[in-house]
C-alpha cells in the first residue's frame, strides 16, 4: 500500500485539467467532491499546496459548504480563487453579516491567487472597506472583477456612484471588468488593463474621451457591452483588430453610432431607432436590432440607411419597427419595394411588438430578400395584425399573388400563435413554399385567452397538413407551458 507521502505526491502530479473537471463550480458535483475529500481526509494528510490546488477550483459558496461537512476542511475556503459574493451568497444573510463574511474571507485568504471577485453590495459608508477588498484581489492577480452596487436591494439613484481607486486602472492581470454604477475615470495613458478582453458597463457615465482612451490603450479588447449608460450622444468606435463584439442597450440619450471595426463579428442594439453606420464590416455575422416602438411613424431613413451595411450577416433578430422602416413606400404614385439582399442570412427572428401597421405582406416582402434562410422565428406575443386601409387596399391582393419559394427553409416557429385569420394566412403562405421544411412549431400565448380547444385543434391540423409542400414536414402545436422544442433562436429579447 502506498504511503501517505506517496499519495500526496500522486495528488500533486494530477493534471490541473483533471482537477478542474472534478472540482468545477457546479452544485451538481458538490456531493461527489465532498465524498472524495472526506476519503482523502481519512487516508492522508494532504499538504497545503495540494489543498490550494483543489479548492482553487471551487467558488467560495461551495468551499464553505464543504468546510461545514468536514472538520479537516473547515478552513478550506481560505484557498478559494473564485470569490462570488453575489445575490445567491447574500440570501439569508443580513447586510452586516454579509459584510463580515466578505471581510473575513479577504483577511484570512491564503490562496496564491484570486481568479474572480464578484461583489453585489451597497457601498454606502463602506467605501474604504470595499476599496480594501478590491485592492487585495488585485494584489493576488485577479483576472475577472465584477462590481455591482445597490442600495437597500435596489440599484441606487440620486447618490454619487462608487469611485474606483487607481489600482484598478493599473492592474496588469485584469481580463474581464464588469462595473455597475461606478465612476470610471480612465487616465489618458493607462498603466494597466493591457490584457483587458471584456468590458461590461452598466449605469455609468460614458464620454467620448473614455471610449477613445479605451481603444487606444487596450489592444486585446474583444467585447464592449454598454447598457443603461448616460451621456452617450455620439458613440464612435475606432477599434483595433482584436475587437469582435459590441452591445449597446437602453442608452436613452444616444443619437448616433459609428463603428469602424474591421473584425467585428457581433452587434447587439436595444433602444429607440437611432442613426447607426458601419464602415466596412466583412466579418459581421450576428446582429440584434431590438428597436423600440416609435411614438409616431418609424424613421425610415435611418432604417433604410442601415440595411445596406448588414449584407454579410448570418443571424438577425429584430422587431416589427425595423420591418416597418423597410416596408414598401409610395414613390411617384406607385408602391415600390426597397432593393436589398441578405444572401448569407440563415436565421431570422422577428419580435412583433408595438407595430403600427406591419402586416403579413411586410414580413414576406422582407423574407423575399433572404433566399438562404434555414430557420424562421416569429414571436407574436400579444400582437394582433391590424386590418387597416393600407392592408385592404394595397397589400392583401399582392400578398395572395406573391411568387416566392423557400428552398432552404428547414424550421419555422411562431410563439404566441392565436390561430387568427391573418396568422393562419401567413403560415399557409410559408408552408406552401417551403419545399424542404422539416418542422413547423406553433406555441399558444401565455394568457388563457389564446388556448385552443381540442376539436378546433384537430380541424386546424387538417388544414395545416393540406398546406404543406414538404411531405416530410412535422407539425407540432404546444401550449406555452408545455413547449418542449429543442431548437431556440440564437438571441433572447435582451441580454442585460
């Protein structure tokens, strides 16, 4: 039988990848991890460096739980490298208890490094203590710093944001920085943040100087995510080659966005219709344009100007406001369609929300320009098509005579489907022209008003089957609570 010393050497020789798999931060693995540690406790007195390695892969909450199950590991959390003091950790603790535990962890931390420090906390009158925690994490080479500040459980308003100390801007180890309601004052020449990969900002004042400083100094930056930030009127991005992802959400003062990023792959925008201009973006694949409903008619110039820059994309999520901006317009007394082409588009996700006049014809007149579509999601929510004069006089007849085929279309899903006449008309149009369709999924709305009785459903099934051009196409109807569809759109409505 191997000696305890020999067993200790074996543990030391275990690959870090294998340990990471065994001790990953998942509550499902907690029992297995606890059992293995208890067995090790009975068989060998492991040296501190082995404990350091093992417990470094556990979040602080898991490490504390294991410590409570075994006296041998009662101080195991001293080695944790993932310090997640978030809402889950705070649950069941008073603010004073929460503060005391966090402070205790930092005072007693014996690990060689800290990989992640996440803090959800009200810093009011505790600024010096929070600065101490941040400083300690930076001293131990923290790679991910996530600071989300609150007041009495709500994001605070009317108070000065938390001012970051200079150590954050001088940190060489930081790769991911997430800040909520902080004061961000980047010096013109950064001493640190050279390896920053991801920057996420929430409820922060953003200036053009800050954006310029960021891209001039952070050459490894790949992702910039801004949401509910203030004083952004004209956002100009002149990015370096590493930059790939830009997200802008609910920045209400924004008027213009200009993007010069040769390797941009993904762009997400949520808010009112603003002027968005891309320089050449040949790598752009993934776009979300969650345009909020306009109080009046959609600014068609801004939408039409944007669509020409999006030709390379493969995935598009947008709202009916976007389609209204592209819908056919009367020019010289004739109804004329806009000419554009999305030859690479594989997935289209349409969120019907707040439309003024968007109808089935507007939808198919857009789909006409996307010959390679494979998946279509049309989220109807509580939306009902309006049968106004525009539809009756101009679109209805054109819709019925539209010559179009979807040769590549494999999957269609319509959540919020109420089996209304115009909805059925749209589904009929798609089924009759999707010759390679594999599956159609209809999901009834959340509200009880959208439920369909079984006898009616059987009749609808007969109609749906008679319309399909693809003999192999499956048709499924689910109530909202029973939707088991495995295929989902790439994007959810919001990401923040």
